[in-house]
């Protein structure tokens, strides 16, 4: 009779074998013997082959998850090319979470490296930024809803001039500055029909990503609004914004109420991680 302890050990050994297979160590040394014994009843499927099959299935699942998260990149590169790149990425980047919806945050950097070193991708210098924008949209879609803005807490948090006050961006809000027209590139490649040409006349782009109802939305904003949001995201106090970022400070009084109304500022708290700035 199989006990819970046996089952737990079986799972541990199997996972260890799969992890070794993912890193190129096809046949484990210890405790792979136990894993091999598990497959002894069916000698037609050696343990190393079973681990390899499982690894390929895992890699394929991750590649499909990346295609969902990066649809514009997948269309630009073509299904076969994108799948090859995605599988290569998945084989070198283990998942750290069981939810595949959270897999692929580093894919933009991976793509950008390929663009830099491979001559075949010389016309796709924007791919890294496009992937960053797509990831922000992907994250925005799965972000938790914000609670209604607590204006009473805001009033309690303001001490005198409010210089020590820190604001917080909405859970779905993300920022990206790019030298490429990635907003338009994304829109064109997600639309039905053939891809069209895109102008880079309005670059750099200062983009805000958020979720509106059930859709991730991208909006281009002016630099002062972007700098203000970036300062809030970095955790700067209103006093620090006023003293070190004059352009952002210039729009504080007018912009903050409007950004609260839009849901881009969701409350008072420490800022999130710094805005993504590229180019």
C-alpha cells in the first residue's frame, strides 16, 4: 500500500529529476535510482526519457503562456519563430510560481538581448520595449481591484503642508517611457487585418497602462504627468517631488485630483517599484 510519505517522496524525486533535465542533467545520480525504480514496471519509458518528455511539456506550456502575454510580439515574429524563442527562454528561466499567468516577466530583457546580438533581428530594435508594454498590460489585466479612495485617510495623513505625504498608484497602473512608438505598434498588431506602418514622429512616448473594466488600456501622457506618476511610484513624498522635480511639482495641485478621479492614484502609502524607463 502506498503511504502519504511514499507519495511525497515520489513527488520530490520526480520534481528533482525534471529540474535536472531542465538544466541539461538528463540522468540523475542521487536519488535518481529511486526514480528509475518507479519506472521499472514499464521499461519502454526510461526515466531520463520520461523526464525529458515532461520537460518538453512544461516548456511547451510556458511557451503558450508567453504567447498569451505577448501577442503583438508573437504576431510580429511569426508563430514558429516566437515559439522557438519562447521555448529557449522557458528552458533557461524556471518558473517561480505555479500560476503560469505570472510567468514571463523577464522575457522583454531576453528578447532585447537577442535583438542586440543577432543580425536577423536588427530591424526589431523596438521589441524589448514592446514586450515591456505587453507585460504591463498583462499584469494590469490580472491586478487586484483597488478599494475606493479613502479621502478621510488622506485628510488624516496630511500634516500641515502635506510635505511628508506619500501617495500610491493603482494596482493595475504601470509606466513606460520608450524611444519607439510601441503603443501604436501594439495597437496595429493586435487589430484585425494586415499590419500598417507606424510613425515615430511623436517619440519618446510616455505611457500609462491601467485596467478599465475588463480591459488593459494604454494612454500616452505628457512628460510632466509621467514624471509626477513616476515620482509617486518611486515612493517620493510630496515635499521631495516639490523640491527635486520641478516639472512634476508644477502640476501637483491640478493633476493629483484628476489622477485620483481616474484611478491612477489609489491611496496613501509607500510607493511601488520605480517606473520602467528605457531608451
